[in-house]
């Protein structure tokens, strides 16, 4: 299976999982191992997840200004 076919298969698996199909059902339907279905579904969660560095904590009022000033 070349890269393009795998990408397209992952897209189909993601759509099926989002529609409510089970991992076992998708693996039987597409003739792949359940591990590959889990891998495709795992990338679905990573695509929707916010990155930790996008949410920076607000340190104002916690002494950050004094620490920057060198005490």
C-alpha cells in the first residue's frame, strides 16, 4: 500500500468512526488490522486537539513582574 492509498484509507476510516462505526467493524470492512484502525482514529484526535503552547498561562499578578525586574 503506497502512501496515497493509506492516506485515503485513513480518511475513510476517520469518517466511519465519526459516524459511529466500531473499530472492529471498520477493520473487517476495510480488511486491515485493528491496530491500523486505531492509528487512523488516533490521528483524528490529534487533529482536533489544541496544542499546549497555544494556551499560555497568565502570570500577571503572580509576581512575574517582580521576577522580571530582578527583585
